[in-house]
C-alpha cells in the first residue's frame, strides 16, 4: 500500500494532521510556501496564544453559528480538553483565564511550536519550505514552484491546509482559490472575519485618539451583546468586543452598506444608578471632569460621547447616552487586516471524511473550509479539530 502523504500548508491544521498520520506510520511531507512553518500561529501567540475555551461544549458549539452542525463531529472527536491534553503532552501546561479562555502557561506560541516541531521531526515528518503550490499537472501530480523550478510530487493522498486570506505576508493569501475553482470546486467568497469596521471619525478625534483603547465596554447589535475591549484606530474600530459580533455586522453591512451599533460605556452600572451619580455635580466643575469622576470615563470615552454632537447636561439624558451611544459603521476593514476569514470550500463539496468529492484522495482542513468563529479560542480549536478529522479521513480512505 502506498503510504506517502503530502500536506500543503504548515499551519495548525496541517501540522496536527502530519503528527497523527506520522504516528500511524505514514511518510508525510509538509509543503509550505513560507521559509518556516506556522507564522500566523506565532503571531497569534504574541497576544497570549488563546488555544481554546473552557465553557460547556454545547455552548462552545453555538459559537460557530451556521457551521456548527457539520463541524460538530470533528469538534466532539477532538474537543477542547483533548487540545489541552495535547499541549500538556508537549510540556506546555495550560490554564483557564478569568474569561474562561485557555492559554499555555508560557503565554506565547514559540515554546509550544518548538516542542511540536521536535516531535514531528522525531516522527520523521519531512518539511519542504519555499514550495509554492501551483495545482496539478496533466498526469495528476502536485506541482510546486521552488527556487525558480517546478517540482512534482506523487503522493497517495493529499491534504490541503492552506488557510484563508488574512495576513497574507504570513503565508495565507487565498491563492489556492482559482486552482480549486478550475477543478469545479464550489467556493464561497473569502470575507474578513474577526476584523475591524470603518467609522467616519471627526478629524480632531482621529488625530487625538487613534490607538486608544476602550476598556470594559459592551457593544449591542440586533439583540446581541459583546463585552470586552475595543480599539480606536484612525479609520474605525476593532478589538475583541467588535470581533465577537463581526459576522452579523459584516452581513448587515454587505446587505445595507452601513449599520448602526450602540456602545455601553459603563456596562457594570445600570442607567438609574449612573444618572444618580451624574446628578451630584459640583458647581463650576467642567462636564468632562464630572464625567471622568462621576461616571469613571476615560478621556477617549468622553470624546467619543461628543462625536454625535453637543452633550446633554441633564443627568438622565447623559446617563442614557453613556449606556447606549449610537455609532455608525460605514464599511469593512480590508481582509488583509482581519484575524481570520469566512467563506472558502463549500461544505457540499466535502464527504464525511473531509475529502473533496470531485478529487478522490484530496482532503481539506482548517480555514480553507467554510466556517468562522469568534476570537476566544474557537479559531484554533476548529483548525486543530478539522486537521485531526482530515487525518482520520485519509487513513480511512487509504485503508479502503
């Protein structure tokens, strides 16, 4: 039986599939167009490497929205605890943060990746960096461009794990989409996920507060609420609280061109209590200073309140504005700046083993597939889980 397997894409999905297949005795070669593996994974680790989440599985599953039903088997087969156990096995013990998110104790990706690569090398996985995949030759061989020459590979099975189209300088540029479209594979357009949104700030606000954080806020939209932090940038708004609602916000903007959200700048205080505090204003005190002391608002929040126009002086009206500040999002930030992407290979193109129905022996995993999840551990978890599922699918297909 032929046991050579090609994996194209050395991100988390490709690496975990390589590990599982090598452990099963297959000869695995990992191809990647970058000079070193898992560059986006390393970038994610700069913020603490949020591997997964500790919430109950049924709640966890809902974070994937429409993709939850077809992702469920893979996530159940490799759930958050399995990912934690795997990291522990690499000597990278994990812990649960106050938000329920799971991190390695080292709080970065590089120690985990180094241990992981040592394990893969020990299993005999071959790495082929600077190999840019160019599709298939007339004889069915995989074609790569390497150092100005064309390289062919003839594996028994292939796993595509090329990522989406965010942060292209790190390797995922969506260049695989025309290669699959030429083979008749149905693709949904790649769109920014967990990305920022454009806001038409006033010139003075943009110049003064670009780069300032909005801490401990809530964003409300279409009956949903996301708490956390956001970041003002020169062209709009981004950050964790924004990313949590990025899917419905993106869909609304693509449908209507713009969308109104509401910011709660003090979600920890109810409106009546806030109005009571604002009513106790000392004579001669400036409104900005009063908002800072009585409402606990940072200068950026006070300036944000002034963006729509003149502030009301009446405490109840001021409290209402702080609790529901309207903000118009006028567009999407570029996909290159997004943390992840939505869209990709339509689920109808895949069988239960994540094999492409039109290309026997070719499987796909990770961000290439049509799913998305918010930041908070959901992105990496699904990449790992689909990588494991594809590895199991390859084994099953080769045995049959």
